[in-house]
C-alpha cells in the first residue's frame, strides 16, 4: 500500500497554521512521517498509546508484513531459514547481517560453545529461591546478575565488549534456563558439553542425570533448534522495545536483557504460550470449544483465546504454520498418536477461523498457539515455555540493542504524555482538610 503516492512531505494543518514534515521511505513496508520536530514547531505531541501507528526506530534486522503473513530476518524468509539452517546460523545472520561462510559459521559456533558455562558462584544464587519459584522470576534475577560477574563486557562504548557481551548472552541463556529447570525439580545442575550442538546441549542440560548416560534425540534437537529460529526476533515487539528503551540510557546489556525477559513474561506477550496450554487443558475436549469461543467473543468477559490474534499479523502468523508442522514431527517422534490437547487445538483453530467474529477482527493463531503442545510433549513443564521463548529471543534482543547502540543518532528514549490530571492548586494544611 503506497499511501504517500511518492510525496516527500506530509502537511499538518491546525486552524490557520500548517507545518510540513518529511516522509522517509524504507526498503519495503510502510513509509514514515518524521515528526521529530512537531513539538518544537507546533507545541503539540502526537498521541498513540500502544504505538499502533508509531515507528520507534529505523532498523535493518527484521521485517514483518502483517497483512501477507511474511517474516524476514535480514531479508531471508523465516520458512527458508527454519528449513535450511540452524539456530546459530540465524544468530550470526541477525547479529552481522549476512549468512556466514562455512569458516565464519565454524568460528561463531566455537566462540558460542566456549562461553556456555556460567560463573560457578551463580549456583549460590539459586539456593536463595524457593524450589517452586517461577523460572521466569529466576531468569530475570540471574540474567540481571550477570552484570555483577562480567565487568569486562559492560562498557557499551567498546565494540569488542559489545561483541563479547552478545556472545555471552547467546551462550549462557541455555545454561541458566536449564539450571532454573533443574532447580525446580530438585535435580543437580548438568554442565554444558562442548561436543554437543546448541539445542542438543540444552536438552542434555535439562534432561540428563548423573546416574546414567542420556542420549539426545536428533529429531527432538532439530525440532527445538527450529523452534529457537522461529522465536529469534520479531521487529519492535514489546520486549524488544523494552530492551531498546533500557539500552538507550546506557544501561549494560545484561541488565537490558533482564528487562526484556520481565516484559516477555506477560500473558499478552511471551507468556501466551504457557497461557495457551493452560487454556487448551481447561477446555479439555472438543465439545467444550463453543463455550470458550463464546466467552472470547463476549465483550463483557475478559477471557481471550490465548495464542490467537496479533498486533501486526492480520493473517496467519508464518511461524505458527511451521510450529504446527514441528508439533506433528515431535509427536510422531515420541510415538504420541493422539494428543487430546492437539485435538482440541486443531478443532479450536478450525472453529475460530470459520467464525465471523475472528474473521472480521482478522484473528489467527500466532506462534504461541502450537508451541506449548510441542514443548509439553518434549517434557518441559508449562512454567518453562516462556523461558524457552526468552532463550531464543535473546539473540533478537541483543542484536536490536547492538544496532541501537551503534546508531550515531541514538539518544535516550523519553516519550511525553497527554496530561489530564489536576491543574496547579495550593497545598491544604491538615487542619483545613474536610
Ligand atoms: C507474541 O508483537 C509481537 O511481535 C509479539 C510476538 C513476538 O514474537 O514478539 O509475536 C509474540 O506476543 C504473540 C501474541 C501472544 N499473545 C496472545 O496470544 C494473547 C492473546 N492475544 C491478544 O491478547 C491480542 O491479540 C494481542 C495482545 C496479541 C494483540 O492485541 P492488540 O493488537 O492490542 O489487539 P486488541 O487487543 O486491540 O484486539 C483487537 C480486537 C479487540 O476487540 P474490539 O475491542 O476491537 O471489539 O480483537 C479482539 C479484542 O477484544 N481480540 C481477541 C483476541 N485478540 C484480540 N478476542 C478474542 N481472543 C483473542 N485472542
């Protein structure tokens, strides 16, 4: 949609005053009106709570076409990356902008692999938590605490330190995530193994025990690696915007990623995969689907179909399609013939996609709709679902953080407001208050 018809400026007229603002064009996707001078020229702010019509930055990392259901990482379609490469290749692509050569890939894999251990004193952190602490609470705490251990990579003005912090974050998230899981089930931590690939290493740290050898299923490792690719980055979503805003003050990258984890935890965002599985479990059987679909359509009922709808996708989330295929692969590999939750999910999707309410509001399954069923089948508890989302999204967060820090026009983010509170009034002494 070319709304600007090649115009180079937008004109705003208020009463007898007019102002012109430049239109900036991207490679693909909507043009933007640069209103950075609006307040200085007109004394007015724009108003866009939820940022439905606001571009917060310029970026070259990820492109989404919500109407067409398209997702590109550095121009490459998500479907091709998920099929053709592995997660660390996607990490390299998101960080550096190009697909790695074989030598570059080997070097990157080697570098990440050799940063997978965490400082052994991190273990003491875990002993402060109750065993039933939500692992996302543990992740927010421990990732933030990494700043206390890695002072040699918190100077964000040093490109080398920014790079090592990026590698450390990508490398250590699986180790911390697995530790959070092991702690919750009272099993000893399993150290990373340098002879395993990224996804296999994570599965081994989660499911191996000291008493016997654990053999990672190559099919499950490949499926998990693909799930990580699907979750790696997604433009300026809520948690990425949180990381960018935190980073704009000069905060160190570990603290910024901890802020992103906190934001992702919400059920409207990354917490939806945990909430979607809980919803499917509560529905229980296909015959109860109409009851829940009616609740989701009822304006007076706050219930929403978790894993459905999206701020940007007004078409099928391309990741959800791959997620559904991966779900079937995992269930087949595990010999799970008929998973009642999958039966409910497939029927719920069919009913919703034929319902006028969902059609009119363009509500489709998103990435969180099928991921929970897959992760549950792999043996992860629902409380770990968003942890895995955070693990995979770390490369997107750190890549967007790095792009922001390296943008010469970067300055602290400081939005304004529409104030509707009390106008100036004088203090009233206690004796005079009614
Ligand atoms: C992620 O931004 C990203 O890119 C996020 C993400 C990423 O990779 O980073 O893709 C990951 O967070 C995916 C989304 C996961 N969340 C959920 O599945 C939770 C359920 N979905 C909704 O809460 C909702 O769809 C959002 C939060 C995802 C989007 O909310 P919006 O864009 O603010 O849309 P909205 O709430 O204004 O809804 C528009 C209309 C409303 O009805 P009206 O007020 O216009 O009458 O659609 C309705 C909503 O009530 N609606 C739903 C619905 N989602 C929206 N009705 C029932 N069930 C739903 N799931």
